[in-house]
C-alpha cells in the first residue's frame, strides 16, 4: 500500500513539474516572438488579451501558424455553451454571433447575417491581419469629447491610420452612413438593456422565481457579449425583448 502511495506521489510531482516547465517554455517563446515582431507587440500590449495573460503561443504555434482554423480559434475561449438560470456566464460571443438557441424564452435560432455569410471574428477584429488590439475600427473614428485629452486624440489618430473594419467589405455606402447605422442599432440595444435592467430592479421582489432568474440570465448573457447589437442585432433584440416581456408579466398572485 505504501509503495502505491509513493508511486502516486511521484507521478503527481512529475505531472506538476512538466506543467510548470511547459508554462515557462510558453512564456519564454512568447518573449522571443516579441523580440522581432515589435509592431505586433505594441498593439498586443493595448489589448484585453495582454491584460489576461493571453500571449503569442496561446493562439499561434511556434512556427507562427494558428493553432486552429480561424473560424474555430476565437470560440475556443469566446464561448459559453448553454446558460443556466442563476449560473455564471462565460464569454458568449460565439453563441450570440451564430444566434444559437441557448437563451431563455426564445423560440428559434437567429444566425447573424455575417455568420450566415461565413464572416469570421478576425475579418472584423483584425481587418489588416496585423493589429493585435482586436478593437473594431469604426467607419468614422469617434470625436474626442475633450480636445485637451492628448491620449484619446492620439488613439483616434492611430485608428485613422488602421484599416476600418466595416469598409473593408462594405465599400458602396459612405463611411458616415455606415457609422450612422451602427450608432442607431447600438442606441436601440442600449435602451433595451437599460429597460431590462430597470425591470430587474422593479421586480426584485420576485427574484426567487424561475422567470426572474431566466430573464436576468438573458440580460447578463447579452451584457457579457458586449457588442451592443453589432454581433447579431435581431437575435439580441429578441433575447432582450423576451426578457422584458417576461419580467413585465410578473405580478403578485
């Protein structure tokens, strides 16, 4: 029995040791990448990935090739699967973009037009295939509210130099018209999110009820997506609309 326990401990130490070595090698290799790819390093340092410790070898092999096909790579992390009432929600960008029937009260899957056209995450978040900030570059860069804000002015100047995400494909409409459509859709979704948030507060006396929990899960699901409608406008409206409808129906019996 003692021999078995000793053998188990030895195996455990070996596994942990190999895991630590692997992490160190990954970190070292990522640092080596940055020595030559300074332009990529600079843009990556501004990204959410950098803050979360997602480095070069998280997405790339040591030969610079992607670890997976670009259609699947991002959804390795940016996916939450089925959502649970009262449960935590991961990063649901895949489910929202593809309009999967994972939210509550919805009847049908509603794929986004981009998803149906096989547009991928990197087509919009890396239109030039160079920048690693993964920020969407709007057709018309936002104006700084404060002209004295040097950092914001510099950031907008940098965005003007980069390839705009939408106009790479949508070349017929003027950038100003595209921007107006984006702003309009995001305003609608923001108003819907705010309404559901208000209803959650108004109806909090029913927070123990199943309907309340499911509506709150819908709200958090869309909030976590973070696109304010751009990933899948009609799906997001459907999910929030059903949440608001169900919350409004809650009355004392």
